[in-house]
C-alpha cells in the first residue's frame, strides 16, 4: 500500500495504490471474482464513523489497484 503524494492531507486529492498477495506463496493475486458488478469494493471509513466512502479501485495490468480519493479530515 502506498499513497501519492506520500503525505495525505485533508481536502487534497490522493492516489491510493495497493496490491493483494497470496499469504502462502507471496505471489500477487491478479484474478478477482466479480461481486455486485465489481471486482473490488473498498470502504473508507473515518475512525469516528462520520465519513464513509464505498469506492471501486481499478486493477492495473501489474496487479496494482488504483483509485483517487479526497479525504475530508485528518485521522485514522
């Protein structure tokens, strides 16, 4: 998992990039089943639960999932 820019700031568009690896082999997983018309459902929820996003990153050819987000406030 990484972000661009590396330091996430509230109100600033940030790109999330991440990969999913097989826990036994360490290989990147590139095949995902479609569930509710999407391959991946990502939920971004603030610690105080006042902010909620249900978003769908896009799978790149190298196995990296990518999506742009703008978080409204600092925190976990």
